[in-house]
C-alpha cells in the first residue's frame, strides 16, 4: 500500500474530489485511537471539529462495529448516516437471533471463568463481542474464547479483530453491503472509505476502481486497501486536504 498523503495518493484524491463523494469512516482505530478500555474511546475535539465542517459540505457516514447508540455518544459530530454492528444495524430489517440468545444464556451460565481471565463480554443486540485486550495472557484468553464458543450456533459466524472476537449473524450485511446501500441513498458518484481492521476488508475487497480506500495502520499489513495512513492522527491531515478541495469549489 502507498501512503495516501504522498504524491500519487494526493493525485488520486484530487481526481476523486471532482466527483460527488460519500465520505465513510470506521470509528475505533480510524476516527478515534485504539485504547485499552473500549468504553474510553472518543473522537478527539480536533478531529470532531474537522468532521463538523465536512458534514456541511458533503455526505458523511460512520460505519462501525459498535452499536449505533454506543457510537453516537463518542463522535462529537452528527454524520448523515450512522451504521452499527459491522454493517448490520441502521439500514435493513435484521431480526433478533436465536443463536445470539443461546450465547447470552451460555455467558450467564459459564462466563465466570472467562471474566476471571480478563475477558469482557459486550452485547450489541445484533452481534456480540468478546474483548481480551486486558487479559494477562492474550493467547490463553483467545483459546478460552474459542473453546467457550464451541459449538457455535448455526446461524452465527465469528470475525476476529484487534484483541476481540466478534460473533455475527450469518445473514447480516457487512460493511461493504452497507456502503453500497449508502451510495444509493446519498446519490453520490463515488466513495472514500477509511478503516483499520478485518471488518473493513470487505469494503476494500469490493471497492470499485473509482473509489478511494484507506487502511489506517502499517503499510506492511496485508490488506486490499488502495492506500494507507499510519494512525488516526494522520486522518486529521487527510481531512484538512479534503476540506481544502471542497471549499475551493465554486
């Protein structure tokens, strides 16, 4: 991946800005830095200020693994579209899952050992997350989660992440499904999408040639994104460039 703010990336961004663009962003690790405790994550004041300017000038979406209600309290601005649960919440009519109910009951009955190992259970209604960032032994915690999930109900699947195991409904839309639908709703011609984790890869993989996709993190990471930025702080620089383009339009 090439750095987006190097010359080739800036040229690609300039070409993109000639069109009507939907700007879509992941939250954790993209608009907000990864923190030890997920409950502490927030978009910085400096980032939120830029995003408040952006929503006046162009359609903006946040597409996150968090629930919509949880994400809204962390943004500091109001996007035109807020999609939660990895693409499953905020656009369709996804129903409750019997498999998720079975895992909730399993956690009540057999979750104490996982809690003692430093694992945090998060119920997001349409998906579940088991965080193990605070576990003293990450490898042991992951193995404990995998054992606890077995057998996995048939209507569910799992998705890894940064010290987290997500449990999703197999029938649920992913982030790529979500941004494709948002493009229709916003009547935009093209998309800029930035994300940092495996749940963002479906967007990178299904990107159209006229999109611009950005992975936040190391350029050596294995990803289908077109470009990279090293961390959320670099997102502020990207937003400055985008705002300059937009404000220069007639």
